[in-house]
């Protein structure tokens, strides 16, 4: 006799398929959660590593900034020392120049002219004085023109007060640039070597 299945097979098939679908859905959700957690962990690890690098860079930058400040301070100190050395060298070079200037002033000053004041501003000299006449001031200016140390005389003021009292004057002149010292002759060099022996 033939067997007839009277069980509701369609309902059982539907239930089985629904159960399989729910299991697949749960597995997919679990897998998605695992992927999200793995991505979060990876990103967190990368962020922590980058923050550690940033902190290292910040500390190195702070160290470099401190070294740069020290270098700048040393450069400023060096510049001050160089400026002092230049002033000292300038003073050393000008020592013989001052002697020559005073000697030349005495030689260029004609009779009847008296200086009451001399001011120097860099290479410019200001002479204040009294002369018996304006011709004496002219002679002083000619002497300055012929001088080895002074040049460019420029008369600014000449005042004649009472007769016989003389003329007050203000005159400017320039100091000539110091020329290089002449090289010693071979005979002088030979004498210096012999004296050193």
C-alpha cells in the first residue's frame, strides 16, 4: 500500500529556511561586530603610535629651540666681541694719527691765529678760534689745503667785533684717510735682519 505523508511539509520547510536565515543574519552581525572592533583597535593603535611620535617631535623641537636660542645668544656675544675688537683696532690705528694731527695743527696754524676749541666728529674737525685779521684765517685755510693730514677747509662763520679785538671764526676740515704705511726698502730689511742676529 502506498504511504502518504500528511505532515505539513511546507510549513516545516518555511521554518527551517527562516531558522537558517536567522543563523546567517546572526553570523553576519557577529562578523560585522568583529570587523568593527578590529578596525577600532587598529585605528586606536595607529593613533597612539602617532601621538607618541608627536610627543617625541615636540620634545625634539623644544630641545632644538633651546639650542637655537643658545646659538643666537652666542652670535650676539660674538658680534659684540667683534665690535669691541674693531673699536680697539681702530683706536690702535688712530694713535699715530692723533699725534700727526696735533703736529700738523701746530704747523698749519699761522701767526696771529689762536684756537679756542677743536671738536672731532668721525673724520670731520671743527676749529673755533680768534684771528688778528681775516687774512690770517685765509692763510690758515691755505695751510690746511697743503696739509698731509687735513683737507677740504670750509669756513662757516667769521665775526669781527671791536677793532683790534680780532675776528672770531668757525672752520671745518676733513681728516684725510690714513694711507698704507710705505713698505720698507731692501736695505732697511737687511739692517733689521742683521740687528736681530
